[in-house]
C-alpha cells in the first residue's frame, strides 16, 4: 500500500510517499526556517502562512519524485498533534480536502510516535517492546512502547525541551538559530571538561529539566564576558571559550539523556532503545549512546540523520503501521 504522509506541525512543510511502511519513494521537506532566523525562534503566524503558500507545490514535488499520481495512493496520513495549532490546521485541512475529493482514507498521526517510527526505515528494525526517547525542539519524552498502539509515557521535561535548550543557549552565545547544529559545530573544537555543567535533578527520576543548565550557562557567559570583541586576539580567545562552553553544555545534556534512558531500560527490563527527534541528529549524542549502550548490553536504534528532523516519511510510515493494525475507522 502506498501512503501519502503530510507534516506541518512546526516550520517544515513536508510530503512523502512511502510503500508498506518501509520503502520511501519520495520525501520532500520545505523549511521556512530562514524566515524565522531574525526572531531567534519560530514565529507561529509566519510558519502557518508559509505552509499555506507551499503545501500544494510540495505535494506536486513529492508525487513527481515518486513518479505516480494520487490515484495510486491508498491512505493519507497527516500529523494531527502535537504542534503549533495554526500550522497543524493547514496540514489537516489540506489532507481532509484531498481525502474527500479523491476518496482516499485519512488517518491522524501523533508527531512524537512518528519520530520513533523513523528508526524503522533502517535495518535492523527494532523489535517490540522498546524504550523510546524523543528529543526535539518541543519535546523531551521517554516512552515504553509495547506496540505503536500501546505506548506509555514514562517521563518528560518539566520545563524546556532539549532542542529548545540548544536553541536558547545558541542564541545567548550569538550562534544563531537553529541552535543544535550550531552548538554541535562549535563543540567539535571545544573541551567538554573546560566548564562544569550539570542538568538539574528531578523528583521523578525519568523526568528531565534543562532550564537550570541554561541559566548556569547564561551566568557563565556574563562571567566570561562573552560579547562583541574588536581586536583579532580577543576574538580568537573568545572563540576558544565559546567552543569550550558549547562542548561542556552539550556533554552535560547528553549525560542526562543517556543516564535517564538507560535507567528506563533497566526499570522496564527492556534492552532496546529507539531515539528520534531533531536532537538525535547530533553526532556526539549518537556516539555516546552507542558506546554507553554497548557497555550496558542495550541495542540502540536511530534513524538516518535526515529522518531525525521533521519529515513526512515518518508520518506515512506510522500511518501505515496504525492502519495495518486496524485503526482505519478513526476519524479526525
Ligand atoms: O524534531 P525537530 O525537527 O522539530 C520538532 O519537532 O521540534 O527538532 C528540532 C530541534 C531544534 O531545537 C534543533 O536545534 C534541534 O532539533 N537539532 C539539534 C541538531 N539538529 C537539530 N540539536 C542538537 N544537535 C543537532 N545536530
Ligand atoms: Zn519533530
């Protein structure tokens, strides 16, 4: 069965065609990120307007790249939650109109579950049950996944999401938006032990907190007088400091993610961990999870990096999985 996936929960307008939940015929992503950069974060009104302007063209591209027409599509899967309401609405209305006009069944898909599904495009595929960690710009959540239709939330962030913390710290350091890739790049030349940062402890051991470390970093940037520098020597010295701050921050965040994910695996006696969401594209994070999991006898599953950040292939894949497991009568 060919499934058309539609994703518009944040700033990416994405459409994809996926066969039987595994073969990706096309995955087109149009991001409005450049329009948000000057505001150092996503502006919901801009995002929804750009979804309206681009979604038809993105659909045409996705069908053209797949080399087929809507007649061949057996199911439309669309992200229905969570996300920016105005942005979600564009995708939902568009999907509904297509479904109605072409008589194609329609299925709502949860964006976070779709992030976990992304790992199922790679081989070997995870076996159920597994622990799922979603680390994105809006969420940081640990799940126990018995099946995709039986998911239990084990813990989530009490304040900022992990990606949001990367974005805010990047902005404090003048590295721009989105912050994750910028911090990762600076951290490559930094020393992770240069500064001592830690993520705050939480009362519930599987919850996360990133606002404390963000504030600690803010104070450090003041203490270290990070700001505009005029002469070349000062600029070079500052670049070294910023690289060290990035590496130390990134390592502390990864430490918390690794520690809590492995604890969830232990508590649920589940030796499989699937990691999805934009932050999962981070190379250092991937490296650390692989090495720590190996030491603890846990199998780790990531998607390819291009499917960590928002895309519609993961939505189509998740839609197929739910449809196959007889969710076909659920209406939006
Ligand atoms: O999953 P995603 O594309 O969108 C949401 O569902 O939120 O995640 C976007 C987030 C942003 O906060 C971005 O800074 C972060 O993922 N991100 C990264 C990296 N690439 C994207 N964080 C750390 N390292 C990266 N390489
Ligand atoms: Zn996402």
